[in-house]
């Protein structure tokens, strides 16, 4: 009886260990799912850009040249008048320590009065440097013309520059910089969140498969009819009534993991820099490619024709050109179709073409149907 019990116990233990190893194998697989917060955003929860015009003072002789930037002098006069200082009529100010600047910032969603935000200060005149300057109180306005923040503070720039007798040395950017916590929020932007009992979730990239997977994941966790897709990007979700319940509900919604649908094959070409980027879905069919380089060299030299002294002619200057055409060998090479991105890269590298030539080759392969990808030129 004891031996039978021990045998059953060993079998049970072996099965338990096998199940544990199988479960560990599944858990060790690389996760491809992403949280909804990473692939979607809530409609209405957004940042708002702010902009303002101000003056920066305390510059070490590197400010605007007021003769060439009259708006700097005008702004300074207006500020002095508001402070109770009246300049004599016809007085001209030759200032070197003042610069007119543009101040930009981003007001995050749900920001409340009293909070601080970072600002970026950029010279708009001909100031040589804003290093060590102090930004005077500058109202920051939104697209509606209302003031949402007040900016003021000292700016420290990491760059440095010097110039003398026409020579100039500069390290990094010295005509703009950031002031951390340089603005105080004065007005909040109302962001109504699911006041009518529903909210809209917008995917960063429109895809019907991803939208349906997100709807299925939400309904699986919160019950049927909680979410439904309106189109490939927009998902409407029914939310609880209380504010506290909404926050908890949205927190759980954003942490739901969804496996996005595979992105279609695409090759992106930057026509300005010659950069070529392709995703992992790109494939090619068998094709033959011949590519050669063609160069034309034109060398022009001046030639002076001087007649004999007794001929009575005149000296004439002419141009003599030599034209040379070089055509590289473009042997026909076969590119084998590949089942992975590595095979595609290996085949393209076999051509020995530089990135600029590769752009033309990819366009020709797309025309003959050998490139199974969408070709996008930016």
C-alpha cells in the first residue's frame, strides 16, 4: 500500500513540475501587447500651446542693436510708461543689454492656477547672445487671446560664443534657451471628461484590426456593450456616473493590454537626405537588377591666341573644354525573394549601391512589382 502511494505521489509531482515548466515557458515568451495608454489617447485630454512677447534684460552688451530693431525700443518705452517713467520727447536710447524675445510654452491638460510650467525663450532681433539674461514679466496667451500664464525668470544657457575683428567662435545655441518652471499658470483650461456618461478613445494610428481588439479587450474586462468602435481610429466607451468612479475606471482602461495589428509593409524615403527606412514586413520577389554609375567631367582651360608681330592681328582669349564620360560597369544581378527583412537587406546590399542609388532602385522595383511594400517619399 505504501509503495502504491509513493508511486502515485511521484506521478502527481512529475505532472505538477511539467505543468509548472510549461507555464514558465509561456511566461518567458516575449510580450508583444501594449497598453492602451501607449497606443491611444482620450479625446479632449490634450496640451495647449501658449505664446508671448517680452523683453530680456541684464545682457552683457550682447543685446539687440536698437537702430536696427525699433520694436525693442518701442517695447521698452511702453514698459517704462506703465511703470511711471516718462522719457523726454525725441530721446533716443542706445541700449546693448536689452533684447526682444518670443516666449513659448505648453499648458498641459488639467493644469491648475498656481502650478509652474517650463518655457522656451528665443531671440527675435539681432541679439548676439541671451546668456545670463533675465526675462521680465511676460503674459502667455492661448489661441483665444486669453492670458493663461505669466512668465518671468533668469535663463542659463549652456552654449558660449565670442567674436572679434570678423572672427567668430560659437559652441551650441546661444540665442535661445529654456527656463525650468519659468511660468505660473493663471487660468485653467476646462477639460470636460465624460460628463455625458461616455468618452471617446482615439488610436494614434488608424487600424480596424487594432480598434476591434481594443473593443474586445475592454468588453471582456468591463462587460459587453461597454465599448464599440465607430471607425478605424475612434472608440466610444460608456463610463460610470461618479467622478471618483470615472478616475478609477479610466485608470483601468489605460492599463488594458492590446496586441496591435501588424503594420503593413512600408518603405519610407527621405528625398532631402537620401535616408531609406523599411519595417519588418517588407518583402521582395525574385528580380534582376543592373545598376551602373554615370559621371560626366568637364574641364575648361583658358587659351590665349597671339598672332605674329608682323601679321597685324589682335590677341584673342578663348576657352578650350575637355569632356570625359565615365560609365561604371552595371552587371545584371539577381535578387532572390526573401521571407524576412534580413533577406531583403542582404539582397539589396549585394548590389553595392549607395543610399542615393538605392532610392532609384527601390522605385524601379516597385514599378515592376518586385517590391511588396508601400513606397512613401517624404
